[in-house]
C-alpha cells in the first residue's frame, strides 16, 4: 500500500465516527500534492446536501483527531467539503448510487476518434462501465476511463 493509500485509509477510519456523530457520510478521502503543497481532502455528503456548518463541524473534529494521531509526516492542508454537483465517481459505491443517472466519461485515449462520452449509467462491474447513449449501450473498460462524473444538466 502506498503512502497516499495508507493516509487515505487511516483518515477514513478516523473520520467514520465523526461523520456518524454529525449525521453525514463519507463520500471520499484523498491525499494529493498540488504544486508544492499536500492536501488531505475529506468529502462528505448527506441526502439533502451538506452545508457550511456540516463542513465546519467535521473539519474541527477531524483536525483534533489528526493532531492527536499525528500519522502524516508531511505538512498538509486539511479541507472538508461537499463532493459537488458534478461529483467524480471513483468507487463502486459511487457508481451504485448513480445507476440511472446521466454521467460523463473521459477516456485516456480516443475511442472512435473521441475521448468524451455521456449517457445514462446502466451497469458496472470490476472491469467495465456501461452507459446508454442515444438508445445504444456502450461498454468501456475501466482501465480506459480517466474520469467518470455526474453530468451537470442546467
């Protein structure tokens, strides 16, 4: 397990009782470097959507636990937020909740001369994601997908 994966997994474990206390759920945790800074991001959600108070409560409680545990060697910036409307679907639990929703898929390499697709998420398994696009089903290998997210429809 990489340092990033270890930090994300440990943070999720510490975050679980905190989100339960505040009536929200963990959407995702990521530990990433952007420029010269490391970021530990916790994305939280609830059916009616999170607000600034939810983020503040979870951030304060998580910050205290992270200070006490002190398992991340690097200096980092902690952020707690909503995954947003156009949320990225990284994990199987994200795909499961989004079955029947419109998604956008971006591939690493062109498929039939394009890299961006959109359609209704119909199915997924450990190797593939299936969308319905213009009454046709299109199956993508998960290894070919750079990004899959909920489509924003205004």
